[in-house]
C-alpha cells in the first residue's frame, strides 16, 4: 500500500508542532517537526512574504517539493516555513528539503 501524506489543517495541531517540534534550518526553509503515527504537514506563509498571489505560489512550490520526498520519510508532523527572499524556486526548495531530511536522518531505510 502506498504511503500518503496528509495536511495539518487545525490551528491547534499546528500550534502544538510549533511549541514542541524540533527545528531544522537551511538556506530557504525552516522545518519544524516531531515523530507521529502518520506523515502530516502544513505550509506556513505569512503576509510578510508579499501579496496573496506571491504567497500562494510559495505554498504551491513548497507542497510540490514536500510531495517528492514525503513518501520516503519517517512518519512525522511537519511545518514548512520559507525564509524571506527575493526569488523562490522549486529546485532550491527541493534541494534544501532533501538536505534537511538527510541531516536530521528523517529518511526511512
């Protein structure tokens, strides 16, 4: 059976990850996570990142980057927070997410 990644939607659950999660940093992303029974994630992009069009683009890029590696990681609850920058690229998000997962030993196997 294929492994699925679910989205964290409730504010209470997101706050719990913020308070008790471990933080990992890269050039473009901050990852806040802790172990769980199944993989769940949320993307947090505040108003300081620009207009709603820009914020939605950042969210789409982060979701796509997480989808590539999400099925290969240990079950956890994760928050993806981009760092404020001039340009946001899918390749950079993928590269940094992979680095974080390798450094934190989140990949399965």
